[in-house]
């Protein structure tokens, strides 16, 4: 022991040099760990005396670094990272996601931002929605806008988590079944979307559109699973949501054009109330049969809008442009000319369950009416009787035929009528 500790006595003055007999007692009260700490402190003291500037500078830098890390962690822990609203920024071509303090959380580079903003402002439908799909208190982002890295001709529906990570990307294949002797090979990318409440969670409904007939509506779970698709002849121009029957679950109100009878001059504007929970499997609309698919049971109410002599003179037909205020006592559907752009516009007012209430016209109709009459068209006077005739011209589909009275859709009625017709042949 005396050969081990004398150097320590001299260096650290632990014991007087003339009392070596007490050195052997050091291990009793001075452990090896204590000696190591003493060595480190002594070395630090020596370095400080020899290089004071370097030591002080290093200490200051280490203190600043530690303070910065602590401040950063505190700010991150206290930061609200839950998205509250999204914003289109055409200047940089991005969808920007903000929290409740208007702080930018993350952004998404996409194409067609300016077009999306203009289209949503026209009230036709949404292309991007921020909502809490799975009820966990955090909002997810759903968009149909193509990413910068995505094929523009085949855009997918994307669901992003609250932190900006991709949850699911869905591309929809074309309709592969024949319909009325035709095969459709075009892809049907998602266009407008809506989020509907179904119990404690919410689901996404997306309109699939190839730019021509047919169109479809897809029902998608919060995790991105396709639960069902229903096909329509024609085009879907606008969608809105509404709790039509007050059961706490939201229905979908769809407006568009049905062209299943176009070869017979039967193209007409339609408004349909759909129960999203009943969009299961792959089915076809009961108002536009012919795909060779089972009849959908999702359509609760379906009506068609009448034409008018002004549109007949223009060789045109109505096309619903939007549905407004479906959550109030009355909703309004704007029906306008389909192709000519003459701005023939009539507003059809309905209750939430689509009982027609009244019809109003726009101021521009009188100018078009006068011009057509001056050109030789024989038109009815544009008065209250004219509007009343439009109201009375609304027809409701019962599942087999169009009725003048309001009615629900009965999907089995089509089968019953077909079977009855076959028996009479």
C-alpha cells in the first residue's frame, strides 16, 4: 500500500509525508471512484490554470449549446402540432397546413392549385378537406390534387396524417364491365370529395370522373379502404352533405346529368339523396341501369328537373351547377344551360328531403327570352305561370318509373317491373 499511495500524497496532499503509517487506512474512507473524481477535478484545475481562455470559452459554448437544446425542446413540447385549417397558396403551388395559432405546420407541393381554389369558390364541391376522420382528435388531410411527382393523367386520392406523412394513396381503375354494348377503358380519377359523419367516425366519398359518362361515387374508410362504388350514367357536377333524416349520420346530396336515355332524347338533370353507409360492393344506380351490376340500395330520393322551351330553342338541357345550404330548412339547386353558355339560370328550392318548394329565375333570363322571341322562337311568357310549370315538372323516381308525387326510391321496383313485363310477352 505504501508503494501505491505516496505519489498521491505528494500530488494531492491527502496526508502529511511524515505520517506514512496512516496511508494504509486510506481505502477505508477513500474509494477508488472518489479517487477518480479527484483526479478529474485536479486535471480540470490544472488545465484551467495553464489555459484559462480556452477553458472558459469551451465552458461558455457548452452552456449556450445546452441552453439552446433546452429551449428548443421546451418550444417543441409546448407547440400545438394539430392541424386546424388548410390554405391554397397558388404563388408557391402548395397546400399549406396551419394550427390554431396560425403557425405553418407543414405544406404539400401539388399541381393545379389556382384551378382548385377557383373551383371550390364556385360551390361545386371540394378537392381538399382537412377533418378528423378516425375520431382521435387530430385532423387528416384528404386531397385529389396531383402531387408534383404524380402522373397528371392518373391522379390518386391521398390521405395524409396530421404530421404530414402519407396514410394512403388510392388510384381507381376504369369500369371493366360492358354497358349497353360499350366498354369503358378510361381511368376514373377522383375529382370532387366530401367527408360525411357516420357514427363516431367519418368517411370520405369521392366522385370518380373520366371527363365523360359514366361517373361513379366511391365510399372510403378513414384508413383508405374502398368500401363500395356505385356507377351512374352521365356526369356528377356537385355534391353536398346533410343529415336529411336527423339520425346523426350525414347523407350525400348529389346533382348532375343522367344520360342513360340520351339516344332517345332523354338527357335530364337529376338531384339524388344517397345514404353513404349503403354504398357497398360495386353496384349501379337504380336510375341508370345497364352496367350489368347489382342495383344500389344507397339512393333514398331521386328526382329529375324538367326542361323548358328556352332550352329547347337553344337545343340544350339543364345541368345542375351547385347545391347550397343543405343543412338549413331549405336547399337550393342552381340549374343552368348545359353547353351553350347563354346563362339560362333557374333556382329550384327544396326541403332537405327534396320536396320542391318553388322555382325562381335569374335576371338574365329575360334578355335571352327576348332575344329568342325576336329570332322567331315561340316561347311562353316568362312569368309566375312559367315558373309554376317548372315546379310542377319535377319528377320523382320510385325505382321503376317517374312519378309526379314525391316518393322514396324502392330498388326492388325495377326488378318487379322487369319481371312483370317479361310475363306479359
